[in-house]
């Protein structure tokens, strides 16, 4: 009970009426189809982290899911299921729970509109407050929740048997003697159970951080505590931060909880641990959590977060197409999405993966979803990459839908009153949609008032032709064809006109800056390997889009790093597929406020540069060494939850991705049967030639001597965004979602070469 009270207090929701409403629960109608609409009871469990609902399945009478599994909550009929299976008259009674990963949305309808509103309000409060907790508070929540589960008879006491169960819950395997000794040490009353202050004592022993003691003890030189001067010494000498005494005093004021220490301008060990768990103690530079780069450069001077076959939720042969896939990509700040457009029934164009059994989604529904979600996480422009297979009539309808739905946000003419000679900047294009596709003429026709035919024949997109070749094993026949292009669709293609690539010299002599090419991964990798400098110069005044081979029918991904190394901007990946490649993409765009645009290094923007990532001749000279010490991890999740006694054997791998000379990987030994607080204190050193392009990735795995190791968590970020010193590293799942309780503790030092 005390644990639950503390949890609710730390959430800032103690006594909140919306929280109480969720704890009381109520009947909701679960909607799966027009005919399957069942009443079910839902309620929030007392841990404030789990939603319980009744089920009529024979073997699963009651079911639960974690608040951590929820991506978002949407009020109203904002899911495909609601739009298809309910009437607009019930709009105010509806809400959807959107899950992370591939789990199906939960569409629910309340009896009254005010009830739906309160469900949404309550859930959003809990999700937001959980998100805003410090790592230390999240850790406490997780431990308290495991304690609650271990208390089988719910008597708010802990027996030795329950203590052993609890230790397995938190991923620690201990022998019988150690468990008994720990229990005896805490059982001051000799009652055979732990309760009240005894449980608090047990918790303190359990969460003691030896490595923090060592660091704190080294710098706490004033009455056993850290004075402001001591803290400043730590910040300057260990963390290598550019700070003053004023900054040290601000940290004490912000994080010290002990009133007496705060009056003395001291920081206790608890205050120090609190500070280390905040963003100031994180590996990611807090300044990079916001847009900090120059956003006034031409559009092609940026790496642009880009998705391939955005409409797909799974594979490219039979997988479902959905507007939800666009929403998820856009909410991850993806700034270039793909639309494969085909003639649909009733004169309405549809989107799906042609020549396959993937399902279809209406073009207009996708445009509506894109309009609603494009700028929720980033204000910077979104490129709609069209792969057009439609008849002229349906192309006209595509143009009509985009103009009608996107309105003034759709860019339909160049900025300014004269023919542009270069791209506008992301800053100038804020809140705008750009269409990438075929165009019947050049942009100067707009300013010269040259009339053009209503339609004409153009070659189909390179990706469309090559996809047919890649899928020829599944298709009876195919041919590279031309298509008729409607003027209405052509006219809204402004800065991203698709053209075939005929070589760098041809592009330099014949292509305008806004005429861009798409490259299949194999072609792009060949050019990057054999003509790197020419490719880099091509990308200094034009856009390049890279896409996965059509033979990747499982929606797997290629390595994006070599493409970024030669300045390619639109490196399109299958966002629906969790993979190392997507981890790298997530890491690349982690900085600059998650806005989806990253300014390329100067040597990828300056025409005087002769940089070649393979040879490093005439390249940047900011080389250096990276020293990494893997200290410890905390509260790793159990991998095999079905096996009650399964405990992880963790190891940590440090990986560098960048130019070929920088690619490296080193790992610790594994530690048996401890996922709660394993310690390594192992040191690694990496020589870094081009830090501006290097990515640092941490991987925590469960060692297995007989099969491939299982991923526990990972984190990736640009080396230029790393903070020196002792830092906590958050851990993400394979899908890129935060593991709230877990973390990695490291020491880093990036030293520039003299």
C-alpha cells in the first residue's frame, strides 16, 4: 500500500479525479467489425501501470496490458476500424488506444461522450506523467511493481519465499544462503517476514550503487559531501563541461532534496544520484534535444528522414496496407513518405504494392491522415514521393484530392516571383508539403507563361520499372513502359521532379537543381564505392533518393551509413521493420530536436571539398580517439518471460558506424545470472577518423553459448552528440521504444588528435 501511495505521488496524480475514474473502471464497447461489437469491463490496476479487462476467451478470462505498451490515445473516430464500422453520430463516444509495434489498435466506445473524454484524459495524464518521470523514479516504479507481484497473498509483507520470487522478477539469481542472509539482515523484528521499514531497508540494500559511491567519494571533499566547488571540479575535470560556479549552484538548487545540505550549497549522494539520472547526466547532449542547427541552408544540404513503401505494415507480398503506417512514420518525424498509386474501383485511386497480394488503402484516406499528422512532431516540410501507375482520369483525381485536402500547405509554385536557382530552406518551407514525381516541363514554363498540353507520355519511375524486374519471379510478364501524365498532377511537382539518372556529367550539364534521381541500393552502393567524390558533388546541388531492392520482399533494410557518407539526402528505409539499420536511422535523426532534418557536415556541402570516405584523402582533419568504459547496467528486462526461473547473462557491445576506417565493434565478457545490476568496468579505445559522420551504438545482449544471443536493449546516437564523462545511456527495444526501467552506465572521453 505504501509502495502504491509513493507511486501515485511521484506521478503527481494523488487524489486526481481522472485517475480515480480509471481505477474504478467501467463498461466499454470493444469494436472489431460492424458485427463484432462487444461490451467489456476495463479498469486501471492499482500499480497505475496496467490496464485490466475481462475476456470471454475460454483460456483467458481476464487479460491485461501495460501502459508502457501504449503509443498514444486518440479521441473520436480516428482509426480505420472506426471509420469503416461505425456511424459519424457516435464520434464523441469513441476513442482508440494505439499500441507500439504491430499490435492491433484497440477501438473502444463509451456509453456517453463525457465518459470517453474522461478515459482519454486519464490515460493521457498517466502516459505523459510516466514519460516525464526521471530514470530514478521509473526505476522505483518498476521495483515497486515487482514487489507487488511477489506479494502473492497481498498482506503487504514479504516472506523469504516471496523475496526469492521477487529477486527472480527483477532478473537476479542468488543462492539460497545469500537470499537467507539478506532476509535475516533486514528482518530486525525476527518475525519471519519483512514489513514497513524493513522492506525500505531491503530496498536500500538492493538499489545501492557501488560505482556511484566511488565517484561521489572521490569528489566529495567537504564534510563528507560535495560542496559547490567540489561539484564544479567534477563537472570540469570528469565531465569536461564548459561550466561555471553558477552552473554548479543551479544543479544543487535543482536536484538536492536535503534542506540542510541545500542551505550549505552542498550536494548529498542522493542529490548527486538524482542529478546523474536527469538529462544533464545523460549521454545525449541536452542542447541537441532541440533544433540547434542552421535551418536556413538549401534543402539539399540536409539528411532527410525518409520512409520506403510507407503504406505497408509488414512484408511486401501479402502484408496489410494502412493509413496507420503513415501516421506512425510521421509521428517519428519521417519527412519523406512514399505513395504507390494505382487505379482503384469506383474511379478512386488506391495505394498498395503493385503486382502483389498486399491490401489496398484509398489514396484520399492516406492524404487525410498525412494532413492530420504531418506536423505534430516537426514543423519542417514533408515530401510526398509519388510512384504513379494511374490512368489520366485517376491522376486528375489524385491532384484534386491533394489540392482540396492539403489546401494552402501544398506547395503549388516556387517561392518568390522569379525562377529560382537553388532550393529554398527547411525554414522557408515550414508547414509545407512538396510533391515528388514526374513533370511534363521545366519550372521556367511557370514564369514564361508557356502553355502545355493537358497530358503527355513520360517514362515511368525508375523504382517502378526496377521493382517489376525484381519481382519478375512472382509476375507472369512485365515490361518497362511509359505512362500518360495528367497536367493537373504534373503542375504540383515543383522542387522534386523525378528524372532518370544518366551519369554525373550528364546531370551536371543537363539537369536543373530540382531534377532529382532515385537509385536502387545496388546502384547507389556501386557509385558510392567507385565514384564517391563525384557523388558527393552531385548531392551538393541536387537531391538523391535511395530505395531498397525490390527483392527485399520481407521488407528488410540496407545499411544507410555509406549513403550518408556520400551526402545522399533521402535514404529511404522500411520503417515497419525493426532492425539494426532502423536503429542507425533513429540514431542519426535523434539530434536537432527530432525534427527529421540534419545539416550535413561542411565537407559534404562545399564544392571545394575533395572528400572520399573510402580513402580519406583530402578529407576533414578532425580525427581523434574515443575511450569508452562500460561500468554497469541496471534493471534489464527478462527476455524469456515464459520460463519462471530464466535470468539473463548480459554482455555489452560497443559499435562504431561511419566511414570504412571507423567501423569497429568491441564487447565485454558476459556476466552469469544477473540482469539487475551487473558490473563490468571494462575499457575500450577506438580511433576515429571522421567523427562528423560516426554513429555510436550500444547493444546489450543475453549471452547464449548454443545459439544466437538475444537482444535486450540498444541505443544509437551521433558521436558529435555524445557528452563526455560518466553518463547514463537509455536502452530501447528492437522496435525503438524506451525500456523505462533499464539503463546502461558508462564513462566516455572523445579526445581530438593533437
